[in-house]
């Protein structure tokens, strides 16, 4: 698997020229203000919020004719329903995120064809399949990501555990029991911090690892499937049980920020089910710890030693925006992914694994992204098929909540599977 702006308007320019000639009257100031284009971005990646806003500020400095507002929704808040509500309320949104093919259908009337952008031209093979309809390209990949069990290397070393030997479920279970038996000397409160409050961690990511094989690891097959069978449902259950049994409690009160910042980043747990996107948060909390972490595979029979890897989401441009805003939005996205300034930020500030050509991947500096890049380069990957789940949404609206009910003792695992299958089929009718 391969790892995958315009000049100021003539009026604005004339205003600047007049100002340079000593004409700083009120009229020219009004003209400059009038010609400023505002872009409103509604995005879902809380983990790079600060770094993204810093790059936006740099862009505004280099392009004074553009003003960019950024609104970030994610983490403990589900992005999809908030985005839908924001569109319904008429909120100004020029750039927003798509996750999968269902979003392309749901927002088709709001999607600008981006095939004429430099970023689309530079996108790596396979990264645009989800958002391509005929000759139209309706989104640009944000980045590539991978996830598994993010672990503290120092804790494993102190416990005498070699992480390279953890491939099967039995390997993981033995390591977990060893860590649990040495909690006091390792200064751990628990082995895991499972954020049961987050339906996406359960219904999107955890379920994806065990459902991908049913759809040949293809998001397109997932999207076109009339049913789901839970062929690896018992494996999914035991992995969930393992995390729950050895986690900080109560699991259902634990959210993403607590998992990453309060527990893992402070060395209070040894492992968390997350991906390379958590690096920035860990680094902010403890830079030394951040350099000594890695990703273990989620144990799936037949795919031992592999992790799920895929395009996290896509940038879309609102076709209902004014022409000037649409163009400015395209220009910004091109600059972010194809200019030298933007590419440097993508690699070194955002800590992204790029989905575009023209990047020096030797600059992938954080250990989590290096691990993901290594897994992918070696072909040790599991499909990113949750982007093809039924809408409304099945992962965070059905499978995830059902697992929460299971953790709470209000559903049996058989009921989790039966209801999840039933609702998948109903949503596909």
C-alpha cells in the first residue's frame, strides 16, 4: 500500500497601489475591506486544532485579502449530527469534512468539484476513490491514519514484555495479565483506559477491525452491502471484554480527552485503543513520554500483526458558497497541501501521514506515525471500511450504543449482534 492561492482582486490591488501613493482616504479603506474574502471552516479533528489555527494565521498573513474562521467539533462531541444541524440552521460553512461515501450522497448538493485543484492532482493512488463520481472529485484527503493499541514502551520494558511478540489474542491477553499483576511496581492504575462514553471508539474503530474481512477490506463493498454478518463477532466481543475488564472504571463515564490526557499521557495506564492522531496531545502533556510510545496491532485472526489504515476524512468545499469563497477555499487547500510552507506544517506540525505526492516521508518524526507508515509499507493493514457503514449513522448510532448497553449489562452480546444486523439491513432498504 502506498502512502497515500490566488492573487488579490484587481480592485484590492488598485486600493493598495493608491495607499502606496499616499492616498489613504476612507474610500480606499472601504474598498479593501469590501474585497476581503471570508472562509468559514467547520472541521472535525480536535487533535490538531491548535496547529491548524496557527497555519491558518500564517496563511492570512501571507494572503491579507482572505479571512479564515475555524470551528472545530469532535472528541467528546459527534461531528456528523452537529454538521447536519449547522447546515440546517443556515450556518456559514465553506469548507467541511466528509467521512465516507454516504456523506458524498447526503451532501451531494453542497459539493464542489475539486478536480481542477493542485491537491487533487497530487493525491496518491486510491485515496480519492471514496469521493470520486465520474470525472468529478468531491473531496480532498485530509491525511492517512492508522490505529491499534497505543502503548507505553517504558512500562512494557519494565514489565519485561517484548511488544514485538504480541500478535495473537492470546499474546495480548498474557501481556495484559502480566501488566495487571505488576500494577503497583509499574505505578499503573489499570492496564487500559477504554473510553466507553465514545461510541465512535467502539462502533467505528473497534468494530471495523473485526468487520473489515467480511467486505474484503473495501469501503466500497461495505457501502454497497445489504447486510453485515458479524463473522468475527466473538473475537470482537472478547477484545472488548479484555479492555473493559482491565480498564479504568467506570468505563461508560470515560471520554476521549480523559483517556488520552488524564490517563495515558500521565502514565496511569499502559495502553489505549487509539491511533497516531493522539501524538500531538500526548506530546503537549509529556514530551518525553511522547517519544517513547508505539502502536500494537489489534488481534484479529488471520491478520495478526496488522493494523487498520486509511484516509481519515476529506475536505469538501460548499458549492452553495459565493464564487469568490469557493475559489478562496480551493486556493487555501491547495496551499496547505502543495506549497512548501504547507507541506512542512503537514509533516512536522500536524504530524500527518500525507496522502499526497511530493512529501519527504523521512520527515515523519513522531513514533506513532512512523509505526503506521511501517505497517502500511509492509502491507500489514486492515481495511478502513467503517466509512462505508450505513448512514444516520450506524457506527455511532447503532453498533457503538449497543456495545455501551452490553458493557452496562443491559444487552447480551447476541442481542448486540442481532440488533446491529437488523438496523444495518433496515438502513439499506
